[in-house]
């Protein structure tokens, strides 16, 4: 495994990302592990290859569901791809994002969180929906890591620790549901008719459930007895995740209604 990881890393750093990907798909006699796919994902980040980067990231999401770095790196790949797009095309994509975000509950946040990926989105409703969902998933995963670290803190009041553990359980469910939704949306292909409706219905159901999880955690910190920096820091992150998830759901519903 280590040999193949080195080969993928060498090809990748030499900007031969397709050749590096071919090593995994054509030459390896066993399934590649996180080290190999991680080397490919990093190479895609270095050389702005969003197509292969998405494949590597999706595989890593399954192999390492708790590794937030993979989500963050995919977001950076989308971000660095912007400079390769002609200005006129970028303006058109930005206008498309702004127009689409008007249908969401938090339009300003929608524009702010998606504009960085205008190059990847262009004027594609499907790509817009996938990106919105991936942003929600990345923020949920980051929040999960943050809350998990809080469970290791010393000196936290018993009631606060109970609320923190409840939040960890809720955000874990959120990550699981958003991850399922993202994979369903990415893997549904050019589905149409009843097949499309079945897939998109699954996505809508899971994202709606994820939104409920996030709000439940915030409710657990209600009351003056739970005031303080701990409550504020957790609540701020969960509110942000809930808001981007709400926006993603609105865009998913819009995408579903037009197909």
C-alpha cells in the first residue's frame, strides 16, 4: 500500500493527476486505502483538478467519515479552481448564485457560502445543489469535531456536559444524514421521471431530518442556567450549520420541482 501511495504522490506532484488516478483504478490489485486516496486528493488540490478531486473525496468520505480535513480540502479545490475561469463566465455564475439564493431563508449567507465555488457551479442547478449540500456537510463535520473535543474538557458542569453529549449525538446523526444525502445526489446520475423522484425524495427526507437534529441541540441549551461562553460557542456553530442546511434544503426543493 505504501508503495502505491508514494507512486500516486509522485505522479500527483508532477501534475500527472490522471496518471495517478489510473494507478489506483488500473494497476492496483487491491482496494486503495485512505493514504493512497488522500495523496490523490492533495494532488488534485495542488493542480486544480476538481473532477478527479471529487472522486477521491467521495471515496475518502466513505473510508474516513470522521476526517473533516477531506471535506475542507474538497472545498479548497473548488475555491482554487475559480482563478482558471474567464471573468465573464465567473460573473454569470455569480449572478446565477445570487438569483438562486433569493429563494432561501438566509439569502445573504447562501451567497456568501457558495460564491467561492462559482467556477464549479457555473449556471448548473444540479451543481449548485450539490455544492450547497457539500458546504452543509463540511460545516456539520467541523462542528462535530469541535463538540467531540468539548467532551474531553475538565471542569465542565454536569448539566452542561449532558447537553454537550446530547449535541454530539445530534450532530453525529446530522453528519450521517447529510453524508447519505450527498452520496445519493452525486450517484443518482441522469435519472428522470419516477427514478429521479425516488432519489430526490430520499435526499429531501434526510436533509429535513438533519435540520431537525441541529435545532434540537440548540434547544437543549435553553434557559438562564446554561448561559455562558460554552453555550454561545456551541450555539453559534449549530445555528450556522442549521442555516446552511436550511438553505441547502431550499435549493434541493427548487431543483426537485424543476425536474
